[in-house]
C-alpha cells in the first residue's frame, strides 16, 4: 500500500481504520486536560457524524439487499474516504500529533531522510475576514501570484495562531496549529475568547512535510 493510497481496500478493513481514527481522535481531544487542542469541536463532530453515516450505510449490506443498497453504501464510502483524507491532512500530519500516534491510527508517516528533502521557496500572503460569530476566515495564496491555488505538490499552508495580550516576537511563539489543505480556511473560537485579539501567521508545507518561511504576523479581533 503506497503512502498516498493508505485507505484500506475492503469495506471491513476500511470500517476498522475509520473507527480507529475516530475513537483515537476523540480520546486525545477530550477529558479534563486534552492532549490535543488543535482540532475544533465542529470538525470532530463532523468526523463522528461521517463515521456514523458510513457505518449505517454499510450495515444495511449485512443481510440480503438490492443494488440500491449497494450503491448507497458505495456513495457513503466515497464521501467518507474524502473526509478522512482531508481530516488527516488538516489535523493529523503535524504536531502535536506524533509518528507514534500515526502508527496507532494506521496513517503512514512521512520519510524524513535528507535525500527526500527539497526546499520550500514560496511565501504566503493572506487576509483575515469576518465569517460569523466566533469565526474568522483565512484566505491565503502564493505571494505575488494572481491565482489562489496552492503550489504544485504541496499539502497546503500551516496556520499558527494564538489569543494573546500582546503581539509575539515570532511565529514560533504561536501555539495553535492546523494544516489548511485549501483556501479559505475557517478558524473557530470559544465564546470566552470573543473581543480578544488573535495573532496569526502562515507558511507553506510541501508533500514531504517541510515548511517554508513564515509570513508576517497579522492580528484580528475575535467576533
């Protein structure tokens, strides 16, 4: 199985893979002191709902059924696979998720040998737009480009942010992280953070997990 085609082939294996990721993510993101705080509740809810929808459609094929049931199961699987791939790329490819975590979830780790390295030369430009209550929309693109597509062969842009009293000295001081595979990307905040200032920076990440130069840090008021 290649790293790009890591989704199991059979429905039973796919179900176990999907269930394993869903349960592991929920375990890491809940409790009194969650180990992972970079995955918004809305995205976890979407993951849980997608697994439930897939399992329900698959479960109907456990007994004699018609072609309509099979087609619905196949449609549900296609949608589930797309969501899993996007969720993995956005939240499970970078810290605080470790190689050990990915091994447990059955997600292939990226090679880190020097021979696979190539530099990330592109810079990110971005703007912050109000989307709704407790939401900010991040629109990003290649600096100097006339289009909004990410660079060829790249996973997307790493977004780092934090709600702070003062602007940090450098992007590395921002503690919340997410890999945005497409633009725009929406950041979600807690009700207690409304009216406070969030600081945000971005950098491109290629398909080997290497990150480029950070953008300037921008600030916005959480609506």
